[in-house]
């Protein structure tokens, strides 16, 4: 059971890091294409990353 919990935590951390990298790439692409980096699409991505961060923090604090 403890190994499963560690595997889930590792997967969530990796997903969170990938999400932050994708968010940075999206901001860069939006800046180059539209001339502005903050759009409705980027607000949605930021909210998803924040929710993932809250879940990750709660999961780590539970144990």
C-alpha cells in the first residue's frame, strides 16, 4: 500500500511539472502569435495548474 501511495505521489508531481512547463510554452507561443501572453485560454490553464497544486499539497500533507 505504501508503495502505491509513493507511486501516485511521484506521478502527480511529474504531471504537475509537465503542466507548468506546458503553461510556460503556451504563454511564450501566445506572446509570439497574438502579441499578448494573457488570454482566456491561459487563464484556464492557470486555474488547472492551481487546482492540481492544491490537490498535490493536500495529498502530501495527509501522510
